[in-house]
């Protein structure tokens, strides 16, 4: 197991290296420059050239990459061109917000989706099952930005239950517990949007995986020896049905950490998704490359965790 | 399971029912669609959204008044020598920076010469090129910039090499004054790395910036020692807002103002129904179609006039802008003082267009609806950029309009930066572009032949490569005078000439819109886009 872990962790290094080269090349091949979109038209071409020179824009690509890599290896991810601030502090600031949003949404969706999926599988072809199936179909098919807009329209605008966007009531001067409540209040709508979509997926996975397991011989055996139905379902069946579900959850953690771009944009949630989107628009090369690395890192780690969890859930799986 | 659901829904209701105040009193919230980036230093800011901060926290010597003309701001008096080379500004007494330090002429000198320091790395170096002795100063040969003198603690004198007709605008409007005692401690070349200092700007404005949270908001708090009187509002906050939900937030009172860009008629009705004020601020700018003047067919002005007749420009204003704008016939909008009378309006007329094409030697085959030039059917490519909805619609409309006179147009939509680079290289046939003008009426940047650079050098600002000795002469004359009446006559003449010549085909002028709550009173918005949004913000208040 330990050997396996070490090998998996070591593999991360060359992968990140590859990711950095590809992203670095792609973002620099994209037309435009950091001062092509949001700059005031009063500045002359000469002035712009000076700005670009100052950030090393005219260096050949390989030179730029080597310069960047040299610093990155020493832990210096560079300066954001837009924010004029170390890239690391920009990323940390946004990452925090993404973690809160994503983990809450994930927790909520797992808590709801797994039980509902199980119930819907055990009561196959009942009204409950049909309703769940229809809802999860809708959840999978509706694009999240549209769902988000609908939620805003009904829950915020018409009913006035939640604020429309942002992370806090700005200018309220709340402190302490009220500040926290206010934050939770703002968090709810984006969490609901994100969780609904995730739930739809998870429910379907749980349901089909559960259905498959219930058909197995050992479940019939368990029932035949007179175990209570609850024990059969939640102890014998669920544990086995969870293996594919865990994979899905872990992979989605990886993706969630890279920020839900659309959700964050609609709700003006300052997370990784917003950051990446803005940075690409602004051609903020150092930030884009670093974000890509962070995302790649988390996706790899999430996969690794999924593999480890297998071993716990299913004792037959062993890593030698 | 049921218990869990119950608990969840109870807490859900509790939190949502707590009744958080949607808008607390005396705080004015402005929704912006992009977060300011945190470069709040007047000499270094380049991002358009950072100007929402620098133009508020810092002030200029002069400002635009309600009539669009310059009026006193930090300077109470200003004058120029007869030959227009010596500019004198006298500061008001008793102006204080937000940290309590009094403002002096030394701060003004520093704020202007700052962009000429040899290690300055920002984008404003060219702003002081007219000042005497600037070359030596920039090269580091002299310690002082010869052309700027502090006469006493309130008086500053700036001397230029030649008559400088833009002097008042340049020195009075383009330089926000920042405190010398704070910034002289930081090396000029390293100012951008002084992130903390940059994000706590100290200026002289009616509100001081007290908090900046990237990607969320910027808070300004009242500055009671403001020279024009203490503000009535407690706070003004810029809130990052999603364009798609901004309207809903406005109606719900989460924010009090937005800059919506163009407004559709249905939106305008909605705004009004909710008690909002829509203020259209004229923009000294225009959208146009540029035809490549380095290519032979377009060098004949009759061809350009024919195209102008062929395009349904009025349709653009009526249908795409829904009336929020006007058809353009020259660079100056009708709200600007240099706008001339008696221009040719090039009304939408297929017959007129065909007639002009014919006199220019193009042959139209009415049966096939094909235009021929030198025996070949005419076909051009039209380049335009993504992002501006109206422009995208224009492209399609114009394609149809030109097809009506037998010209086939291939549309090519591109990313703005890429298109701009190609167009500057004269690598295009027809393109749709927008252009802003200087607020002082000078058009040299775009029409003066000295600013044409050879193809391949993209630094020439006259990239349409238009050359007309008469226009050059008039621009020159405009350079040499500070007499406002004389300049008006000159610039009107240029306007008329350009209207006749059509170096580009002018399409429309459009206003910048501000939508804000009708509860805000005491606000005046001078008719100069971008510079006038915080005019006398100390007088703003909420009516109950």
C-alpha cells in the first residue's frame, strides 16, 4: 500500500509539469495581450508597448517558460498582471471561497441523493421512483446557469427569501454571529443551485448501482436467512453499491475545487471559477497557469483518494 | 429522515426570514460589472474599472461643470500666457488630504512630473511630452523638470515647448493629484509592488476609500474635512454585480445604481416603472465603418459616399439602439460644441448610392443585381469584433444593405485584439470599429497625417492612413490657439470637411447610461462621459 501511494504521488510531478507546458503554450498562443481589452483608450500604442515590455511580453515563448519555471520551482508563482499582487495570495483568497461553496453543496447533495437513490431503488416502479427519475432527468438536462437564473427569479426576486448575489450584505456592518448568519444566507442560493445538479447525477448513480446489487445472490441469501430488510439494504447492499458512487463523488470533488465557473459567475461568488474566467479574459498569464496547476493537482489527488477509499469499502481490493 | 427534513426546512426558513435589511440608510451602492483590480494609483492605473476609484478618491485641478465646460476644482484660478506656452494654476486654501496633511503646489508638481521619472513604468509617460525640458528629465540628465515651477505654496506654473492648445485639459483634467509625502518614500519603479499602499489610496476627494475586497466590493466613507463641504451620505460602495441580475438587484434595493451600457426600450420602461432615473451622458465618440484607404477602390470619395447612402444608419439607431443614440455624420456628436451645422446627412437611398457608384465608374447590372468594377463582380470581406451586440447586428444589416446594391459581403467575426492588430496593419477591406475622441475637440490622433506610420508599424494612431492637407492645416492651426471661439470655428470646419470626405463612414453616436434610484437627490451629471459620474458627490442625499 505504501509503495503504491508513493508511486502515485510521484506521478503527480511529471503530470503537473506537462500541464504547465500545455497551458503555458495555449494561453500564450491565444491572440491578444494583457492590455488589449480593459485599457483606457487614452493611452498611446507607445505607452502600451512600454507596459508590455515591463512584464516581459516580448520574450520568446521558451525563454518565458524557463523564466517562469525557474521561479515556480522555488515556490514563486509570480505576480498577477491584473491585480499587481503575488499570484499565490490571489489564488488562496479565491480558493477559500470555492472550498466553502463546493463542499457545502457536495455534502448537501450526498446527504440527499444517496438516501433518495436507495429508496427509489428499493421501491422501483412506484410513484416515488418515477418522481425521482423525472427530477433527476431534469436536473441533468437543465444547464446550471439557467437553473440559477430560475432560482434567482423565484426565490430571490419574487419571494425575497435570499439575496441575489455576493457573499455578504455589503455596508451592513454586521459582526460576529450575525455576520456568519448573513454569510450563510448568501451561501444558500448558490449551494442549492450547485447541489441540485449534483444531486440529480448522484441519485441516478446510486439508484442504478443499488438496483444491480439488490439482484445479487448474496442479498437473496441474506433475506433468506431472515435478516431484517433494513439491515439487508443498508448494511449488505448499500456498502457494495457505494463503490461506483464513491468514484463519482471523488471525481466531482476534484472538479468542484477548480471552481464552478457558471455558478460562481451568476452569483458573483469570488471563487476559483470566476478567477480563471477573468484571468483568461485579461490574459493574466501567471494566474491562468497557476490555476491550471492547482486544478490538475486536486483532480489527481481526488482520484488517488477514490482509489484508496475502494480498499476500505471493498476488502477484496488490495494495492500491492 | 423526516426529522432531518423538518430540521432543515425550519433552519432554512429561520435564516431566510431573519429579515436582513436589503439596503441600510445613507449608504449608496453602485453595481459594477467587473471588479476593480486594486491598482489605485493615478499614475499607474490602466484598467477602466480602476478609474472608478482613482477618479473619485483623487481630484484634478479642474473639472467639467454642468455645461460641459471646465470649472475650478482644486485650483480656484487658472490662466495661460498669450502665446499659450505658460500655464498657471492657483490652488484653493485649506484643502486637506484624507490623512490630514494640507495639499500644496509641491504635490501637484510631484503628481505631474511623476510620469517622467526615468524608472517610471506606467502608461502615462506621453502625457507630459509637451512640457519644456521633458526629454532631459526622462533621460535622467536633469534632476528637475525645467518646465514645472512652484511659485509659492499654492501656485504652480507649467511651461511648454510650443503653444499647447490642450494645456488646460491635459494638466487640469488628466492628472489626479496624489500626496508627495506618501509616495516619495517608495521608489517610482517599484510603486506597483507596494500593493498595500496602492490599495489604501489617500486623496482629497469627498469620500475616502476605507475597504477594498477584490472581486467583491470597494467601500468609500465620508471625509468630513472635504474642502467643498462635508458629504451628506455616510458611505458609497462599489459592488461587483452580475450583468444579468443587476436589474433585479436594482429593483430589490440591493444596489442603487448601475452603468447598464445600452438600454433597450422595454428595460427603460421597467426602470421608470420602478422609480429609477435614467441619465444618458453624451459620449464624445462614434461607431463607424472603415474602408481600407490604401486600396484603390476606396480612394475615390464618391465610392465612400455611395456606401454611406447604401447603409441604413437610421435603422440602426431606431431599431438596434431603440432611440438611445443618434446617426453620426462626422466625429462630433450634436451635444458637443464643435458639432457643425449644415452637414450632408447621406440619407438611406439605394438610388442615390447606385448613382454615385456609377459616376465613380462602377457598373451595376440590375438584372442580376451584381455590381462590377473593372469587369469583375465586387466582393469584400467585412471584419468586426465580438462582444458589442449592436455592432454584431450592424454587420448583418450592412451585409444586406450592400447586397441590395449588388455588392457581396463576406462577414468575418473576430476577437477584438486580433482584429485591431490586423486593421492597424491595413490588412482588411472593410471593418466596423468604434472610436473615442479627446474631450477638447482635437482630432489629430486619428486624422493628422504626421501620425501615419508605415504598414507593419502599429504605433501610428492614424491607422486608417487618411491624408488631407486641408485637414492637417486646420488641425495645426487648432494646435496653436487657446482661443475657444477660434477653435470652435476651426473644428467645425474640420467636421464639415470630414463629413464631405468621409474618410470613414460614420454610423452612430451613443450615450453612456447611468440608471439610479429616484430616491437619490442633489445629483448633477455634467455631459462628459466617464469624467462626470461623481460630480459633487458631497451634495448627494437620500430623500425619504
